[in-house]
C-alpha cells in the first residue's frame, strides 16, 4: 500500500511517497508553479503521481498556528484539498504539519546539504516528515486495537 504525502505551499508542493509496504516514507519531487493561483497543472501532476504509484491515499499537511488556530494558509490548504479530492479517486486526509519546514531545514543542515541546494529539496523533506508523522500516528492507533479471536 503506497501513500503520497504533500507539503502544499504558495508556489511549490513537496511530494513524498511510501515504499510499497507503506512503512517507509521518502522524498519524491517538488512541483512548482509560477503563481499561487495556478493550480490546474499542479493538481494534474499530483493525480498522475497518485495513479503512477498506485497510491491508496494522500496525506496533505495542514499548517496550524502554534496556538492551535488556523490561519489564511490553512484556509488555502483546505481549499486545495477540496480541489484535489475532486481530481483523485483516493481519500485526501489532513495532517498537522507544524514546524515541518523548520525540521526539514535542520535535517538538511545536519546532513551537510548546502543552503543553496536545500531550496530544491526542502519541500520534499517536509512532505516526508508529514508522511512519517501520519505513519507513526497510524501505527500507534493500530497498536491500541485489541487482537480479535484470541482468548486470554
């Protein structure tokens, strides 16, 4: 089962994907557009990626403010989700993405990636972090489920 992770920004969308087992997230690509409102091509590219990789769901980062409120960026992300959901045949779920870009920058800094090159991959790494958070949350939920059919 493959899952796409998205870090939606004003001019870029970072994309990450799980391995075929759905356990490991890795950066995939950064989709770029000239203006924030030019979404048609971006939506098409994401739909094509979902189909090519046979993704069973898409996880879209939702940027909450640090005080748990939603600002303008969250509103735009929710609108993007509605547009994307109309284009793909898989569920599009939201995942808290607070601080993922900062964490991605720290990872790239620690990995020795020069700042000039970080711009090319930072959104992909942020998408990977969003996807990893989703996978972790899902694993925690599954661990809470009782094992059926087993007597104690």
